């Protein structure tokens, strides 16, 4: 976690190649374990790029770590709490 020395999140994936296009990390708005991280950023290890921590119901607190990486081209359902989420484009 950027700016939080002793805080981190673990995101498991079966498709590490999609990390190149990750634009956010999602946490569930009802998951108290991570609510303090909303609005913060994490470092995307492969690209050395900061990406935001967002709230989304897509993250299931009872599945895995409860944290989901967001790759816009591979995720077709983003619930958009509070409005439309616009993700940056990378080439």
C-alpha cells in the first residue's frame, strides 16, 4: 500500500499476464477488513505503476482474499457505485 508502511493486500490470480492491463484493485464496500484502504493506491509490481483501490460489489469478501484486480478488458461487470468509473488506458 502506498503511504502505509505496514499495510498490504494480497491479490491472487490465475492469469498473471493480465496484470499488465490492471487499472485498479477492488474491495467490497461491506468488507470492514479493507475499508480504510478505499481511495488509497497500490503499486502494480510488474509495471511499477500506482493503481487506485476502489469499492465494488464484484469483490466477494468470502472468496479468496476478498480483493479483486480490475482489468477492464477482462471484466465485463463493474457495478459502478456512485456513478460511472472511468479507467485510464495504457498502450
